[in-house]
C-alpha cells in the first residue's frame, strides 16, 4: 500500500486551522488502500506524528526513520493553509523530489494566495469583481483618492493572508489608518476593496482527468457584520446553508464561474471559490486553493449534501496523481 503523508500546520496565523484540517483528512483516508501519516510542518522542520511521538522527516528523501524502520512517503496530501502550502513553496519542493501531491502547483498556488495577482488575471478574462486599490509597502497613499475610487464602507485586507486575518470593514475615513496597520501585521501589500452588498456564497470543485464535480453552493449567513475570522470559527455566529437559497439561474452562474476560474488559473485537486451575488451577478471574492477540511468546514458539508463521503472524494484526488 502507498504511504500517504498528510502535511498540516505551517508558519502562519492559520496554523491551528490547518492542523484541524489535516487531522480530519488523516482520519478520512481509506485504510484499505493507504497507510496515512500526519506530518506537522514547522519552521524547524517536518515531523511525523505517530502514537504520541514525533519523528523527524528527512526532506531530501521525503522519508522518516520510525522506530528504526525507514518509511518513505509516496504521496503528499496538502492541508497547509497559508505558508508554505498555499504560497506554493512546498509544492516546489515536492516537484523537485518527484513526489505527487493533492493541490494546485507552485505557480497556481502563488497566484491564488496573492489576491492582487488573482484578481488581475481574472479581470482580464472578464470575471466580475469589486473595485480595488492597492497600497504597497511604505509607499505614500492618498486616503481621499482611495475612498473616492472604492467608496465607503470598504474592506481593507492583506494581499496574501487567509481566514480573514488582518481584514477590517471600514465605515469611516478616520478608521482607515488603523485598518491599514492591522492588515500590515499580515502582509506589507494591502488591498482596499469596494463593499458589495449581496448574498455571500462559496462553491467547491474537483477536477481530474476522468472526474469532474462542481459541488453544491453554500450560502454564508453570518450574525457578524461580515464573514470575519470570529464568524468563521466561532460556533453559532454563522449559518452555512447548503444548498444556498438562490435561484436556478444564480446557481448556474456561480457554478459556471467556479469551473471557469478553476481552469483559467490552472487549479488542481479540491478548490473552493467565494462570491458575492448582487442583482443576479456573482462577483468574485477569492480562491481557496487548499480549503478547510475539518468536519464542519464548507467543502465536507457540500460533499455530504451530494450524498457522497469524504473518504471516496479523497481517494479520487489521490488516485488521479498516482496513476
């Protein structure tokens, strides 16, 4: 049987969320087909977690010495939200080693994590999205000019962070600088984005050479002002409704846009794409190239709504790269 390394953890604010996703993937892998191993990715190295112990992974051979036996991993299932997974770094390493993996390649991952790069690429392809302004590093910027372009309220967000870390919804001009400073705790490049009032939805998708499935759409109805970090991970603050309470035409448009964006960027594996629907038009928000996979995450709920189970879906992802 193939040895499957589930890579989780990472270096960013999303570390714990990533570990939760990784553990759920580890639990759902088919033991009749694979030997799964949970790998905690830290700045000081990769560690195989087994039986309450940890074993250092040799990155050069992608193997670990477990109780005197060398175990070489044949495949990497990536549950790394943020760096070094969603920014494409670990994919570059795995490509060098010749190890197949579950997610987007290095280039596509870098594009999807960088909201500016993704939006510019998709805007050129005619994908609808909110107006935005960009603040780079310590370069001077004119608050009045930005507000004139995107309006108030607006969102101030780091260009690369996930799970809404560093994001602020700004209603008043005098709160703008505080929002910039918060976003800078996550990234030096900042996006200021038009607020679009509408229905927030999210759509998962999986494509392989012989299988394609656009998942049911989830509507995100939060008690908070928007789908922020607290709303995403605090029970009771958000009602995620699958399938979404939208009409057939809106459903078709969201699923078609999801499939098209997947292809434009060149995604691979399971991806989730977020939109705001306003007056029947889905406006692109972002691509989640390694979406949350804990039991209560959006994608597993969408899979269950289809009457499928995560074990079978994970098997399809893995087998598509092992052939």
